[in-house]
C-alpha cells in the first residue's frame, strides 16, 4: 500500500529523514523569492501602511503608476536606489504628482472628520474636500502662547489649518504646568513657541509654523500685523495687557484682519459659562471692559444708540469671555498683576496694563478653564475659515456675520 502524504501540521513532528522519504526533498527558501518587474513599482509595506486599508493601498499604487514613466526610463531611474520608509516612489518627470497625491491622502486621513463636520449639502453645497482645502491654505496668527494661546494653537493644528504664526518671547516655567499644553518637564527652560512648534510637528508634519520671538507692545503691534499680511486669514489675541490688546485690535481693524480676542481666564472655575460674542456684548470681564473703554474713549468707537434702539451695533470683533463672576485679587497684589503672571491671555483686569510679568499671578488658574478659552477661540476661527465667512472688524457693523 503506497504511503499517503501526511497532513502539513504532522510534518512538523516527524524526523527530517522520514519526511524526505515520504514526500520528497522540501524546496529551499530561495525558491519562494518573487521578482517584481520594474514596470510595476509598488511602494514598500511601510509606506502603504500609512494609508490604512486595502482601498488606500490600491489608491497609492494607482498614484505611483500614474506618476511613473516608461519601463526603460523607470529601470534606469531606479537603478541602484532604495525607497525610504513612508515614501511613495516618483520620478523627476512626474513633477511631484505622486507626492502630492500622497500628501492629499495623508491630510484626508488626519482631518476628514473636520471636513465632514463642516460640509454642507445645502443649495450651495460645500464638500469635505473643499473644507479641508480652505483650512490647509489658511494662515492664522496666535499672539501669546500661554494658558490660552497654547491650546488655541493645538486646536487649530488638529483642525487642519496649514499655516500658523506663533508670537511670544517667554520660556516655559515649571509653574506653567497647571494650564499650558506645552508645559512638560522636558520643556522647562525652552522658549514657548519652540516647544509648541515641536509639538505641532508631531500632530501634523505638513503644518507650516512660523515663529516670531517677540512680545507685542503698543508700539510694535501694527508693525507685527502688517508683516503678516496679505496671507493672514485671522488673528487670535491671547495676551494679558489691556494696552497691548487694544493695539492689536486697532491694527486688525485698520488692515481688515478678522480678530478673536480672549478675556481673562484667571480666577474662574466654571468652563460651562464661557461665551463667544461681539466685544460690545461682553460682560463680567474686567480686562475686556478696559479694552472696550479705551476703544470708545480714545479711538472713536461708537457708543451712541442706532435709531430708537438702545443697543450699539456690533464692532465685528469676536471675544471669548465668561459669565462667571471673576474672583478679586488680594489687596496687596491688585496693582501688580493685569494677568495671571505670564502674559498669555489669563488676565484678571488689575490696575496695570503690561504683559511683562513673572511666571504666576495672584488669582490662580485652572487648566479646564484656560483650555476652554483657547479652544473656544480656535473654534471661532475654524468656523469662519471652513464656512468661508471671514468677518472683518469695523467700528460699526450690522452683526458678527453680516
């Protein structure tokens, strides 16, 4: 009776000699090597894994084939070369088509949720890809990278904004750990905007980040804003000083830059009472009260009622503030701190107006409040860009969106 071929698993438990006698010599490992012809270049598994799933892998291969020249050209162009991890192969004659397709796929994978959220099937439909393109092409400046501005920068980067300008001249202090997103032990002593750029690069390597190592002052605010134009889509004011905030707003009004200004987050504990509204509607915020008073009394912003109404037309200056009554600083410190100590948009509205301070202030701050302020500011900016409704400030207007 002839010897029957044993099951494959049973072979593992049999002596090699018996296996050879039963089924013949096993092929060598080299017999299983498959040579891929050069006319069908395929990215390495490490590259395809970035596209997550069969459909993405097929799209990557199609992009590579579209970008490839003829067989002879490809063979000579790729001779002696190797693929880097996470790169889709292309040649000089493809003009970067393959790389561009890969970048678009990468952006869609990272931020497709944002695109779907802001897409609109209305009479003038907006597709998710249109939303992502608007965000990727937008430039937003964040002035002040502390307890409020650092969270704003993080949220804008995670929303797919393609170009960020970070303005600050302060370093990370260990006492910033209770409220600032970049304040970790390994960053203590680093410049805030340097630490923030490293973090943003890990979130979205395609985000272009420009650093401006400077403090904003009443004398340089207009020059700073002018240097950001004409690409600037919006500016987020996250500094503490009333005079600096006033100067930033005036510069944005003069140049038609949409601006979101952040009130004082220090001395508050309830993030559910945070609101976003026009500067003329702000309440319970001593810092923004001072800014509004200065704009009215010193710079001609109107307070007179319109017609028979008793309200003032909106200035189209979005403001982040809280309805929670802010704590008051102890009498001994009231005249020494306008913010929570680091000029980063946590102001308490004291008697001074400077953004230059020590690491901590008198009122105290909580991460869940400063972060909520920063995220609310970022949300207002993303909403304007995604809907293509950039609101330019003016001394007198019909509404935030009109």
